[in-house]
């Protein structure tokens, strides 16, 4: 984790793509101890660790199982989206994926169907549902 943070920091600092600093495969090989950093990169990495002593933690959301109520709400939305998809000869996934629907049900207002053409398609249906 720290090595990828260092690579990101170097890329931003030098205004270069991450892969120019260190390729993904090389980064993986170093973390798996298949390869070692060059002396120069090792020194810069150690300096980065000293300058940034805080623990770098990944921002990975915890998986929360779907509740019965969420499943019910998702089914309602999926039926409405299926009707619109059929009406406009689209696949349901083009309008909204299952994961996107669950995020919406859980309160995420940044989902793709709350803006643009998807929103115009679903506006009335979403107002009828009033799930969130």
C-alpha cells in the first residue's frame, strides 16, 4: 500500500504518468518480493515513509449484505427499469446495473441514472417510488 502511495506521490510531484515512475507489474513484483527496488528508488521510498509516517489505509467500503427490504425495493425498481428498457429497446444494464440500484437504495445520490438521459427516462418512475 505504501509503495503505491509513494508511486502516486512521485507521479503527481513529477507530473508524469504512474507507469512512467513504476509499472504496475513491477510494483506487484516488488510487493511480492520477486524483484527489488533500485538503490535510488529504495532511498526515495524510504524518504517518503519518513516524511509520511501516518499509516496509509485503503478506503475500501465494507460489504454489507442486502436486507429483505432492500431486495424488495430493488425488485420494484428493476421492474420499472425493465418496462422503460423494453419501451426504448435498451438493455436494463444500460440504464442501471443491479449494483447501482442497490447503491441508490442505500442513499447514494451520485448514481448514473440520477442525471442525463437516464434521469429523463426514469424521472416519473422514481418520483412514484420515492425509495430514497
